[in-house]
C-alpha cells in the first residue's frame, strides 16, 4: 500500500516472469527497495550516477552490471547466461 501496488499487479508480474522463464517457483522472487533520487524526478529517469547492481540468477550464477545498462541488452545477457 505504501508504494501504491495492488495484489493483482504483483500476481501479474509473477505471471509474466513465469512466461519468460525467469521465475523459479522453488525459490520465488525477492523484491528489493530502490531509491533513484528525489520524488520530483520523473519515474523513468535513471539515477544521476550509475550504481553497481548485483543480480543472482536461479542457476546460482551472479551478474554484476551498471545501472545505466540498456534494458534490452540486460535481458539478452540474462537469457544467455541462463541458457549456458
């Protein structure tokens, strides 16, 4: 409620992740809070300085990347690592 999310949004995200093969029913998903700056900034704007992000995949591998990485490139990287 604090972040104005509904239960249906969370279930929808989980359904979409399952379709893409990015959801592990055994391990579930972990949502982490992110703060990209003041509320006055548009929600889609990246942080002023890129930050290091660490993503742990279901296969035990770990990706570290810059927060300014393009979303499509990151998706391709995740899929390649998961398929390896």
